[in-house]
C-alpha cells in the first residue's frame, strides 16, 4: 500500500552504479528518490552492497526503525550469525549491525518503518 491515497501508478527504471556498492550501501529505492534511486511511496529504503571476503560493513539504524538483510550472493555474518546465499535476517531493537563477508558477497538492506 502506498503511503498516501490517490497516488497515480508509475514506473521507473534506473541504472545503478555497481562500482559505488563495493564495501558500501548504495540506494536502489527510497521514498524521496535520493542519490538517483527509484522513488517508492513508502517509509522505506532499499540499498545494496558488494563485499569482498573479510570486509566489514557497519549499518546504523535510527531509533524506531527496523531492518532486513537479504543475502543475494555469497555468505556473511550478521552480528556474528552466519547467513548463506538466499538467507535473510530481521533486525529490530538494534542501533548498529555489523556485516562481515565470509566469502565474496552481495547483500540487500531494507530500512523499514
């Protein structure tokens, strides 16, 4: 459901600069279309990151926010819990999450209200 009623359906397509995702989160979709991401009408954001083996990515969550990490490729440890390709992890009541690549990996991070 959109964040507001009466929003006309729409379609967007953007090219993502994958090089910027090496070791960092890059926005794919967000409510305000920040950093050339696709605009969605929700209080949510979707980002991606590519990590090399042993690389660490720290993700900060604002108070009252939730997260979801989806492992698209490879394997990672999220706050020391191992996740394999296809696995996901719900995050709540955390201000910071540490993701360590156990092999070359690609992750999706959902920042949710």
